[in-house]
């Protein structure tokens, strides 16, 4: 049994999410939750929230508990990029890219 949760348009670059999700990929859900709780990155809060949503989906669909699940698949994809400007000296403007991303977490039973 597999359940997933998708969070779209997170206002954070996918690169910052990937340094967090690479740590929890393939771990049991309980272990992943403990790791994410003590990570100092803001991205860890986003991943933890999405992981809890995937566990809730699995519980609702098949009645499985968090102890029976593991993180089978987790990835962050790039989303839209907003183009913004930053004023510089002598009337120039520098381009700033406000990146965002999509986060997908899939949990499955521990087999």
C-alpha cells in the first residue's frame, strides 16, 4: 500500500529542500519525523508537514499506523520563478529570481 502527499508552490528553492529530503529518504516514518524535528532548516518544517500529511493519507486509506510505514519516495521539483528587480547604482537594476518548488512525499508499508 502506498500513499502520497503533494505540496505545491512552496516559496523556497528546490535546492534548499533537497538538502533536507536527502537525509530522510528511505528511512522509517518515525525515524524521519525525529530527524526533521531537530533539523535547524526552515525547509525541515515544510518536509515534516508534508510527511505528516502523507501518513494521515495512508492511515485514512488503509488503516496503517506510522510505525508500519517508511518513506519510499520523496522529491522536490522546481515550480514557477518570479522575476524581480533590485535597484543598483546609477539607475541600473539587477535581476532577482524568486524561486519556488513542489514537494512530493510517498510512504509505503515496511516490506
